[in-house]
C-alpha cells in the first residue's frame, strides 16, 4: 500500500520489490522476488493450448473457408 501511495503522490518509479526485499521477515533478495514475479511462470499450458487450438480447429476451418462460403455453415469458437 505504501508503494501504491508513493506512486499516486508522484514517485518516479514503483519501488514495491525493494520494499518487500527489505523486510526482514520475508528473507528473500530482490533478484529472487523478481524471478518469482515473472507472469510467464504462471501461465501453465496456455501457450501450448492456443497453438493446438489454432492448428487443430482454426487451421482446418480456414482452409475449408472457400468451400464453406458456398454452404450454409457456421464456425463457432
């Protein structure tokens, strides 16, 4: 809350990670906290699932789009 307040009051940068790292009870370095703050580590299989969906569903639907235009069909995603 202090870091957010500082930003609202005109601080030039967000110093949240420094504040957390300086807390004795936390016991983690800034570098460790930064590595834990990488959102890419918490997306699970999302990227792979998107690739699979594009390959297995969207690709075939698009490749048949020309012939589907002549038919009464609908693609639901």
